């Protein structure tokens, strides 16, 4: 109907075309089908094609898994361990190299073959990257850690596995952890096994219990070992400490503030193994051989041949291979490590008791014994430090021996206490090589028996320089 101006809503001006009726061109059915096609196209390109078509050659660091390690890998995947612990070390990751002294950026060829493919990448770095975990801790440390991570690290967020895995399964998991890092990790693990033999033989300890059996046993005790004539009793222990630290004093002043900070760090990091009383009877101790150190002896604090401030500092900084003492050099500041060393020297005076503030008068001053001074003057002279040798070492087994026994020089040669076994850098290199080759031969034989795709036999040999060991 026309209004007063003569405009008709039902009519359009002359020469104009009426707008066509609107209608939906994409129906819900078409939209749904399109979405499914797009989704599965992404899955095909991003997931299926890489798995079935990407076939890089094995890297120089690659090695297959044993049957036991493969069973452990399946448990690791089935229980979602990869969600918190990545299996791929990336240089752009903010945590790269945080937990390990010798990191190695992962290469595609590290995950060659069906026993390690697809790689367990992980989606979140709640826990440390485990792609290079092999060989950094001995098996007894791993057992205590799987049983209850708070035994090892009171601050850990990881759930306890004591009710989840059987004794056999935890050994399978440990085998996977120790063999997953290629030749570089396998070499570290061989070194760890050799160092375990050295420290248990030297201190008269039996081998640690397997599985979770340690939780139901007693803390192991060592036997008094006869010291070879003319040899310093602590010489084998000192061989695992860089000799420049043997007579080093603590550079920090003995103040209440430093001692209190040292106590705080000790309670936060160390009581799982060394105990709330510092007597080496923490909840993890039942799993370990040798047992954790007892700091309650005033005689050891003042006069031990391997209990000087520098000795303690080096062990906290770099760990003690063969024992469960791990390195804290990437997690504690230098000053905090020295503060812990200060505090340890007060523990015989009961400073770990609740509400006790350690005072400077509680500190026990260490003095090098006459025997130690005579030893470093006549036999293992401080100036003959292996690190001062200008000749580069390229043999990977000798490199590993020097890492495990930084207190040994090329000419050092003496006995483990209570045995006829000699200890030298060459002995260590030979022992590590024998263990490494046995581990590698077994892995190749078992992989071949189960029909794994293996590269030529030449790939089996260790390269002159193992990646990640620089």
C-alpha cells in the first residue's frame, strides 16, 4: 500500500532487479563430511605418512634394544611415562642440558628400527628429558627412584611405582632406561657398571638387591678390607675425585648464615639417602650398595683421607660413579654446594636435630693427615694431574675411564683394598670396553633373533668419538 509519499513496500523502483531468495549451499551433511575429510587428511599427512614413509638411515650413535629393554619400553609407553618425560632432546628446549653434563641433541637416525620407532616424544616437560638418561645413575639408584621418587629427591612430583610394577617389570624398565640412549649412553652405562664393581669390591660390599626387594631388607654393610702394604687406604676413593680438590679448603667463611643455608639444602635434597640424622640410613639406603655415607663420625670429619672440603665438594658437584651419589652441579649453585659442605662438618655435633641452628663452634676443621700428605708428595703428586696432559685422548674407552677416575694419571697403578685387582686408567678402559662390547653384542644378537631390521655389521662398531661425550 502506498504511503503519503507514494512509496509501495511491495514494489521496487523501475529498472532494479529483485534480490534472489537466500538458501543454504552447504548442508549439515556436507559440512560434517568436509570436516571429517580435513581431519583425516591432517592425520594422514602428519601421523601416518611420517611413520610409514620416513626411513632415515641409522645414526652413528644408534644401537638396538635387548629383549628386556624392549619389554621395558612397552611398559614405559603403556603407563604414560612419556607424557612427563620426553624422549627427544631439542637444542631450543629451555631445559636442554639442564640435568646432564654431556647432552646430545637427538637425530632422526637415533630412532632407527621398529624397536625404537615411533619415538616416545612426550607432550610436557614436567620431568627431565630422559633421552640421554642412560648411565647417569646406577641400577640401585633407579630401583629406589621407581619405588618412591621421594626416597631420592624429597621434592619430586613423580608418583610412586611400588604398587604398579613387579620386581621383573621394574628391572625391565631400568634396562630400557639404561639402553635407550644409543652408543654414547651404553658407554656411560658400561662405565657405571665398572665403577660399581670397583667401589663395592674396594669397600667390601655385596651387590645391591634386585627389583623392589631392597624395600624389605636391611641396609647393606661393607667389610673391613686389608690395605695393601705401602698404599694409602683412601687411594681408590681419591681416584674418583679430581686431584686438584684433594687439599682444597672451603672458600666460604664459617658463619651462622652459611651453615643454616647448608642445613636447609641438606634437608631439602639429601635426607632421602643420608637420613634425617645424617647417618646414611635414609629410606633409599636399603636399595643401595655401597650404602650412603655416614656423616656422624667426628673422626672422619676432621681426619679422613678422603673427607676434606674439596673431596665433598667434588662429589656433590659431579657425583660418585658406582654409588648412588648423583651430581648436583646443574641444580645447585656453587655457593650452595660449599655451604652444604660447611654444614656436613657440623653434623657430628648433632646440628640436624629439630630446631637446632648450627653455629660456627659446631664446625669441625679438617686437617690433611700425615699419610695423605706423604702420599701426594711421593706417589700421586698433585702436579701430575691427568688434565694437564697436552696430548689429546681420542679413544672413547679411555675418555670414559678418565671421566670416572679423574684422580688417576697415566702412570698411576695400585690395588683395590682387600683384593689383588689393580686399578689404573688402562685397567679401567679395558674393563669398560669389555662390558660395553658384551652389552652391544647381546643387544644385536637379540634384535636379530626377533627379526629386527639391522644395518650392516660395520654400524655395530663404536665410532672414534662417541656423540655427546665431548
